[in-house]
């Protein structure tokens, strides 16, 4: 359950919300000698100010491939280079783009909740098998089910809090 919440938090970091965040490139893959590799593994990604991202490839011949990967990934940034460093200026988000991001964050939150509920279902099935096969008492099994439900509720609430915080960040101009 905690893995589902942690995955959601990592996924939401890749959303471009109007200020420069190097983790935008964590899921952008570049062809590096025949294998698809995330940009942070082939270059140094930094944010010198709130509206600019810089990418300094470890090998200069990677500049065109990185630029192509950024354009193909459709992250809403246009790369430009000076021969050594790729710069991406982060534009302000439009109202329509903000609403799309909120919908996308909500869908990611629902997906995380499904993961939490699946973990609950697996735990309850394990408890029922333990009661049937290993002689676990019925009272102990019921108490454990209640504890699993409490943990599930706590993690669903954590997902809701993460989504609410991200929506607030997206809507902040």
C-alpha cells in the first residue's frame, strides 16, 4: 500500500506545473547507443532559475538525440542549445493545461487507490487461508482484517492528501 502512495508521489513530480523542475525529464527516454535511457542518466539536469532548465550531456554528440527525445516526449518544452548545453524555458501554464493536469493527477490518484485496495484484498485472502489451513482463530482473523482495513483507510487518505496538494500546486499561478 505504501508502495502505491510512493509511486504516485514520484509520478506527480514529473508533471510540469509552471516552474522549472528537473524531474520533468525522469521519464523522457533518449536513444543512448542503442538502448532507451532516461535523460538524467546521460546528462546533468539542473534548474538555474524558476523558469529555465539546463541539460548538460556528458557526451556532446548526444545533444541532437536529447533534443529530439524532449520534442518527441511532448512535455511542452522547446529545447535550444549553444553547442554545449541544452536550455529549455518553462512557459506559464494555460488554464486549459492546468485543468488537464488536474484530471491526469486525479486519474493517477484513482490508480493508486486501486493498488491500495488490491493490497487489502490480497491481505484478507491470506488471512482467510491462514484461518482455514493453519488453524488461525476466527477472532484473531477478524481483528487482523479490521487492522488491514485501518491501514487501507490511512493509505487512501494519504493518496487524497497527495492529490489535493498537487492540485493546489497546479492551480497556483
